[in-house]
C-alpha cells in the first residue's frame, strides 16, 4: 500500500484511494474495525469514534449518541485535514472508552492475528485497522487505551504528554486524564503526525506546547534505560523475557540499563479508577436525550424521561462507572475516596519525577499478557478487567508521554515494549522506540 513517506514525496497513483476504500470495507467485513467508512482522497487517516468529525457520525461507541453527526471537527482532525488527510472512517471503541478489551460495545473488533482474540481497548478499532491497512489512526487514551491495543495488534501507539494535543472536540471520559494520540505502523509515522496535531489551541485552555518537528528525534541516542522491577513482576514470564531481549538490543547500541523501583504502581490503579469514574459520572450527565443522540417520547416528568433514556442508551459498563463515580463524589465519601485518590496521583507523579532523575526512559512490558481470547474475557470479573490495566495506568495517571512499539511474538501473538519519559520528553520515547524498531526489522502483517 501507500506509505506516508511515499505520499509526502508524491509517489502515488490517484487510483490508490479507491483501493484504500475497498480495503477498508474488506477489513471491516472481516474484523469489524470501522463504524463508518467515508470516500475521499488524500492520505488515509482513521479517527476513533469519540473524536468529532464534521459531517461524519460520531457516537463514542454508545447507543445514547446514535444518530449524532457533529457540525465541527475536533482541533486534531482540523489540523490533519488542513495538511491533506482524508478521513477514511471512524473506528470502533469501547463505549466512551470504558474497557480494556474493546468488548463493551455493540460492534466488537476482532484481532487480525487471531480473530478469536480481542484487539484491546478502548482504541481497539484503530489498532485493528492499522494492522490491516497501512495508514494512520487518531486515537485517544485515558488509562492505556492507545498502548494496550497497539500491543495486542502489533502496531505503534504514541500517547503524548497530557495537554500537548488539544482535547477540543473530544467526547470526554475523564477530562484530567484524556489524551489524543496516534496509532501507526512505524515510529516515524507516529512522530510525523504528532508534529501536525500538537501545540497550544485557544479552544482548549489545558493545551500547551509549541510546534516542532518530532521526526527529528528518530535518531540514535545513548539513553539511560530504567527497568521498573514491579512491572516485570506483574507481567507473564514470557512477556518479560521478550522485553528483556529488546533491552539487550538497546544495550548493544550504547544505552545504559539501570534497575529501578516504582513502588506506587499498584496504588495507582484504584486511584485512577476512582478519579476516572468520578469525572466520567459528571461528564456523562449531559447525555439526557434532549439535545442530541438517543431520544424518546416525552412521558412523565424530566427525571422520569432522563432515567428512561439513560437506562436504554448506556451499556452495562457505562452504568457501572457512573454509579461508582457518583458514589465517590458523595458527601461523606469524597474525602475518603476521591480526594485521597488525588493525593495518590500527586505522589505517583513525584515518584516518577524522582525516578527520572536517575534515568532518561523507563522500559517495561506494555501489557502483562498477549491478547486474550473472547471466551477467556467472558469469564473475567469487572475487577479482573480493571487489574489488566495495571502496567499502563500509572503513566497515564501522571500524564507522562509513552509509546508502545512491537517487538517479537509470544505464542504467535505480538508483544509490545513500553517506553515512558518525563513530561514533555517525547523526544526520549521516540528515540528509544525508533532505535528498537530499526534493529527489530520489518513486521509482516496479516493479509486481509
């Protein structure tokens, strides 16, 4: 297919866009990765279904937003369209981003490496689509929603520092945690797209940063790599060994390896879920069946109508998180749960800052296991789902930049290596990932 560099050099046949459209339809038929496919021309970019796209349905994977078509583009979409992107389609996702395996939605994507397994969540459709078709996908992460599916599907997932990419036009899950990022097949492609979408936006007061060329960091650099022992202890043994192979590759390039400890790893998980659910219960209050999305006959008073619409429109996991978040914010429980979680987040950030005084980059398994089968997921309790995020939650809770890059396979399924760095040090994670990718060689993706 058409690589990003070929497109930039103008080395493509105009008929390639029709071929991309055919491939997108074929990929969706086989792996269920798109919610909408749109004809057009330009470099193909898919967009996660919780990022607003003008004139293209955007539902955040939820029935309650069925029929909603935005009248504006998210800032990230607007910037990439000005560059020359063609929004080929919207990708499937867990409802409002609530999930680890992308099974909390009506249209569940199938892993291209093994259709009996999950793609990972909540940006599973984006990772699946990129593994099927060489292109770029704009995705979003709250607690690992880019890194997890990137690892399961064998692609690159780049999550920037919180606020580096404007959240204007993003349908919120947890406002203090959500980050728009990139899923692609190569580190260079991801860093190029980050150069296009990053930077301050007057429409988002939490946005920051100046425009820069992130591809310039795709270069060999001698780094101090930190290996957090807690992350390796929590991962399957085969996964840990594969990541250590990647570390030895970087050692040969002159990188120093230092054992470190991130003691608050497990404490970050409950703190994250309390903060995320509390913010989600607030953000989702606006979906009441009055302005957009699902609506119904006006029966009873407002509270009765509101309850009926939300009962019909929200899925089981969305209801669970709304209830958990509402409980955590109630008088008498706010101090016990929510405010204590905020203090834990501050402690997690401080711990990462201390670690980054010793090392440049942390290197660890992205996920503690390879993609799970759907029959295994069905047997898991909600708490088991939440614990699956234990390696990706701390760095997301702290708002730090991170990237997952595929390196080898375990039992025929891809393994992701996770690089994490201090705030606004995207240069370090990009360099580390690019070096590993270069030494690893090309991956042969499944044919559709």
